[in-house]
């Protein structure tokens, strides 16, 4: 019985160490990205490789793509109907359900 308690305590210690390890990367990264977005770095960034890497990591696109997106955002957009939104939602829901079902069936075949 004592060994089960020790195994459980070791599991919790490993979990806490993993969470601490991930937290040392994720938490400072979150604050750094938030600072870059709030400081309007995109307006001050040059064309160097370092600034392009930062823009790609923070915004997911390079500066050229962001400028294109800004220009396209200024153009009037065609409104989507509620039927279109509903059909897209149903399509995504069914796609996820089929994926999960396939995953479950394949996992059962692998395990048995």
C-alpha cells in the first residue's frame, strides 16, 4: 500500500516539474508577444531578418502579408448569410465527429 502512495506522489512531482518547465517558456513568451503587440512594433520594424522573424512569430505573417491584409480589410466585404454560417458549422461538426469516430475505431483495432 505504501508503494502505491509513493508512486502517486512521484507522478504528481513529475507533473508539477513538467508544468514548471512549460511555464518557464509559455508565460514569458505570452508577455513578450503581448508587449510587442501593444508597443506597435509593426510600425517601427525595419526590413531586417530579425524584425521579420519577430513579425512572423508574433503575427503569424510577414510584414508584407499584414500590409496586404490591411488593404484588403479596407475593401467592403460581402456579408455572409446565416444559412452559409450554419452550413459551415454543420460541416465542421460532422468532420470532427467522423474524425473522432475513425480515430476510435482504428485505436480499437490497434489495441486488440
